[in-house]
């Protein structure tokens, strides 16, 4: 029997960025807090922020994040994934690395214009890496906050490359003004950028492979211009890809509250679960499942005992956890992510709720 048979808490990691923020609401307990409201062990494992430091990303499943309980306590996510393999990641997963990367992003300025490669390109041109397919779930958007997703029709590659070199590419890309609780799917090859005034949750392949195309001539945290990756970036841009923004919302009543099927592809799936009362689930031997606590507190428990959860924490459900349940002390909002079986986890339950097949395909992507 696997020794990884209880829910596991994972520490978070802060990533300073030139476009980040001091205020990490809503996953901090109050505006201006300098640490996520996790246990003291997690606070130590995640590191302490410097006063006034601008944090752009809070990584939930960083390779350097440390487990805080169970048989893997003290190990990093990377160490545990390599040591335990399918006992942690599920028998359907063949890789040595944890299959998913998730993070919160906080913007006070524009991120660079960038693009990500697919697996095939990454394997050939960046050996040891995988490609990067991702999605964004908007948590907060200030008035007129915007994102860029995709190249405007009719723009030549020559004009696009010239604009990247001059730092003037934003006017050649399609603008979108997102709203809270909106989902955007960003497959490899999509040119994109996030603007200021956003808080969002990002789920993706466990890859940080990014080709920066336009950084508007800015200096990085070291005072030097950040490098561009124009040759590789131009190789992988797909101008034919439509923007997958404003995805339809499919949310349904459950005995415990509500469940929203946000989006899914073969690399990841995201659900939003709101608990009004106790919810019982069962782990899958095929995969690992991860919960990010967006709001609320309570207990997570199985036959091995119980532990308290609260806002800002990350909880991993290993395949051998068996039956487990969440008992909220107050209304709890979870973001649950995992590597899905697209038919069993999304298409079939959506069809059971009488969602038309053509509408299911608007949030379930075959790549």
C-alpha cells in the first residue's frame, strides 16, 4: 500500500517581477499583507518577502515548493515526484516531473509580449524542456484592464517582426477587456500579453519555456534590458489561431454547493468548486489532483486523520488517498486542477447536464 495516502499540503513560492504588486489580495488575508496566510512551516518553506518587494507571481506547484506533512514532508515537489513517481503523480502519468504548474499572477504594468512553443518544437530546440499550453482564469480586473491575445488579421510576418524589434507590437495584436470569472485558453503559438490591473490564476504544463518577443525597451530587476527571443518566437507563432477568450460558463448545482467546469485539454483541466457544506470525493489511481484554496477555511480529512485548510494554501490529493472530504467552516471556493480524461471528466458530465455537443467543444480543446 502506498505511503502517500493522505491529503498533502504544499508550500507556495513568491516570484518578484518588475510588473508585480505589493498587495496580493484576494489570496492574502488583508490588503498589504507580506505573506500568504499559511502555517509557519509553509511560511518558512516559501521564503519571506522583502519589504516593498513587487511580487508578480505566486507559484502553487513550483518544483522547489516543499511538502509540509505526510511521508513526503520536507521534500520539494521535484524530489517527491522523482522519488515516488506514479504514487504521487498517478499511474497515467509517465514523466518524472510533476505534471502541472499553477500560479497566481498580479499585474501593475504590462508583461512582455510573448509566445510559447509546443512539445515537438521544445524537444528539438530546447532539449530537456516540454512545450507550454496554458489557460487564465480572471479573478479581478480593474476597469479597462486589457489583455492581448493573437495577431490582428492581415498583419504580415515582416511587419510583426519589425514591430517586435521596435517595441511597438501592441497595436498589431488583438485586444480584449476581460471580466472577473472569465476564462481564456492560450495554446502554443498564440502571441499574448497581460496588461496592468489584473489578478488571475494560470494553469499550464509544467514548463516555464517562454519566448519573449517585445518588452517595450524596459530594464529588468537587474537594471539591464531583458533578452528577446525573436528567432525562436517567430518560428512558433501561429497567426491562424483564433483567440479563445470569453469562454462560456457552465456551472451546476451539486449537493455540496456548485461546480463549474472551466476548461480542459489533454494537458490540464480546471474546475471551480464552491462549498456551502461538507463535500465527499474519492481520489483517482490514474492521477494526482490539486486544490488551491481561493477563499475560506475548514478541514480536509480521510481515514488517516484531518488537517485544517485556509485561504491561499495548496493541497495535493495523491492517488492512494481514497475517500476524502472537505468540511468548510465557512463558504469555501476552490480551484481544482488535474490532468483529465476529457471524456470522463468533462464531456460526459456536461452532456449529462444537457449541454449541446457544439457548446462542450467551446471549453474542451483537442490539441
